[in-house]
C-alpha cells in the first residue's frame, strides 16, 4: 500500500497561496542576478544549466550538502548518545562543507527553476523554502559550534537535516512526478530512411513541421541543404517548429533553449540535453530521414 500519494501532495502544494509571494521574490532575485542580457551571463547560465555536462548540474551539486550533512548528523548523534567528542571536529567540518555545497546548489537550482511554469514552479518554490530553511539552520549550527555551544549546534544541525530531507523528497517529486530535468525529446527515431514529404512542399528559409512515423520533426531548408531535428524540445517539450532561426540554430519559443541544426547540439540552456538529429536525403522528389546516429555508427563500421 502506498503511504504517500505524490500527485496529491503536488496538488496540495499548488494550492498554497502564500507561495505566490515566494515565487515573485525568487523570480526577482533570478532576474537581477542571472538574467542580464549579455553573452557572458548567457555562458554563466549555460554552465549552471549543465549544457556542458550533458544533464542538469543542480542535482549533481545537491549531493554535496546532502552527503556532508548526513555525515554530520551521524557524527552528531554519536556524540549526543555517547558523550564522546572525538568526531566533533569532523562533524563541524562536514557542516561547513555542506554550507558551501548548498550555496552552489541554490544558484544552479534557481537558474533552472526560473524556466518552469504552473504546478512544477509552485512545487519548486516549496522545495526552495525547505532547502533555504535547512541552510539557515545549518548556518546557525556552524556559528554555535564556532562559539563552543555544541548542544545548540547539534540541535540546529539536526533540525536542518530534517528540513533537507524534506527538500530532497520534493526534489524527487519534481523529477519523477513533474518530469523536471528529464529529457523530453523523443529518443526512438527511424533507423531506416523513411519518406516524410515532397521536396517541393518544403519552403526555403522557414521552419516546417513534419512527421516520421510517431515522431514530430522540424525541418529547415537553406540552399540545397535540409536540416532535421526532433521537434519536441528536450527541455520541457516546447514546439521547435514555432521557434526562431538564428544562423544555423533554432531557438525554442517556450524558454529559449537553442540547438544547432547541423547536429542537434545544445548551444544555450535551459536545456541540458542535445536535440535528436536526423540524416536527410532526397530520393525521387521525396525528403527521406533517419536517425543520424545510425549514419555515424555505419561510418565507424566501414
């Protein structure tokens, strides 16, 4: 029997009106600190999104505070139960390491959160409340330890640990229930060339939606070259066919992710995953496509 209905929890959080001002405050912080319109800040945002890593950076960094604070909690509980302080220095160090990691996780998380909408954004705001509260308790714990007030330091640390577990649970809800941070682009593409449309129906210089089996595609024709990508954006499934062409790249109309038309590589976040790319050929006046990965594998085999 399932103890907690995750969908129901998300719906309850979505109805909490007091989280509205929290969202506005977080949006204001993101707008002021991360959304400066220049190439340097775009590179900073790309780094924080994890475009260079191949998946979101935020969950990688969260392992640092959670791991450090778990270590601190174990050592603190040992000290509390036994009175033995031989591990107290290690617990204090773990608290400090966790605080550094929490700062990095917060910045990366805010950078990703600002490009969500509706219920996931509201649940993400609650996730932030838990994690910021945990960090505040751990900061108080660290200060108390520095002053020699170990009992108060341990108490604040354990309170922070409980809050961090709540934040981690909500993080799992965002990923597994709300599908935030997962790859929304289709991965099953035709392995053999299939005809999708007559060449004469593809106007040059314009994005065009097409379909190969069950997969929607976006096509772009420039001169004699035709480019094809999966149409559903890897970030949150935005319609790339309604996006904007920038050189030989397409920018998603929903959240601004930008992908190379030549190979699907993600150029700008919030997407952290490359867009599936298709090889294109024209036979008997028909445009045919297949998964570009098949072409690369065939070349390696030759």
